[in-house]
């Protein structure tokens, strides 16, 4: 047994050692926290250390591609860092979207998400390789351009009511073109058939350009076409504009009514483009991207580009865009099921 004096010294020594251990542990925890905070701050500060890739899941030349290239040009100027637009077409936009979903979540790969590749894909493909909601981090909704319902001048059609009457008198004889199975042109046509009570014949193409070319030539009779692509032909008298698909008239064609105000009251269908990143991208990077992209969207060049597409700049927050995507996926998944549209 220890003497009282030795026991007291041992107790005092143990107390000192315990305090030292506590001090070291506290210092370590503080240092670790500082490292974590510093790393997060550094990730935001060191972002844009290399080129940023923007994937467009469609061929060059389309609306989404044009928007992406102008956006990339403006961001390159603002960031003083290269922004490279990469076209990855195929399977209605799902191939390129899958590449983006599986990219590193570091902010260096972005996706131009659209109605077809994000909003409608879950309802169209049974084995979609990505989840349109869970696998992406929304950044901002760019715009929601409508499509323009056009007909060949050979058709005795000046309005939606005329088209419905002709369609009912000639069931399964009127053809409509689209840029492919499951595209916005296709689904907008399917929705029109269902709500208007007419039976049309769908003719899919590999892209809007060849589809519109055949409508102009009269080989196919009508189409829900990109407004900017169809407008010159409407003005030249090669096509007749019947209605716009959205909820309000286009400022470019103020005399052309919407499908809804033309008698098909429940009809509402718009395309859309937005910017997304892979899920897991740091919140600080998402915030910077949102701020910088929304700023670019407010430039005169971007406003004009979108106005030429018949759309207005939106520039939503990430949270607003995320809520919008959930509504679109839910709505179109149900509609596609109800319409009986299948791709695979």
C-alpha cells in the first residue's frame, strides 16, 4: 500500500495527465473542424480551376444546343475559363443525360436538361438508367418555350376547330410529324389527339429539321414545331400557324391563339430547358453556378435568343427548379400512361 504522501502525488499526477489529454483532444477536434470548414471554403474558392463541360443530349443546331452555346460563350467571358459544349444525342436525350448523371459531382460537368430528357423520360422508358429527380442537382430553369401547331397550306384549316372537324371527318388520315418517338412534338400531338377526340397518324423523324422539311413539302400534313424554326416558313406562306401549345400567346405571333383558348380547354404543354449538375455537387458550387448563370440570362443577347424561340427568361432558384421538375415528372408520367405511349 502507498504512503499517504505518495498516493496524493500519484492522484495529482493523474489529474494533470487527464487535463492534458482533454486539451489535446479539444485541440484536435478544433483543428479537424477548421480543416473541414477550410476545405469547404477552398472548394468554393478553387472552383473553375479547369474547363467546364456542358452536355447537350441532342444533335447540334437545335434550340437547346443554341442556348447552350450562347450560355457557354457568356460564361467563358465571365469566368475567364473555357466552357465546352458537348453534344451527346441519342434515345430522346437519355444517353447524354446518363453521361451527366454519372459524372463526378464537382461542378465541372453540367447538363442542359429538357422536357423530354428529364420531364417525360421516366414515363417513357421502363429501364431508364438514371433517376430524373434523384440523380441531378437543379441549378436553374432557363425558359419554357411553347411549340407552334402548323399545317401545310393544302389543308383547308385556319383554326383548331377546323382541324378537329377535318380530323373527325377523316379519321386516321391526317399525319403529324415529330422529331422522334417520345419527343415533345410527339407527346404534344398525342395529348392533342386525346383531348380533341381525333385520330391522327404519327410520323417520327430523327430530328425536328427533317420533320419540318417534310411538312413544308406536304409529305406530312401538320406538326407541333419549334416556333423559331417554323416562323420563317409561316411568314413565307409555306406553312399556316394554327395555335401555340403553351398557356399564353407568343409575343412573336400575338394573333395566333393558344390551343386551350381555341376550344381544347384542358390543353397545356410547353417545352423547357434548364441547367443541372450531378447529384452531390457541393451546395456552394451550385449557388455560384445559379448566381452566374442567372446573371448571364439577363443579358440582352440571351433575352433575344430566348425571345426568338418564343420564350421569356425565367432564371429560377435551384429550389424552384427542383419543385418544377418534380411536378413535370409526375404530370407527364401519368399522362404518358393514360395516353398509352410506349417507347421500349
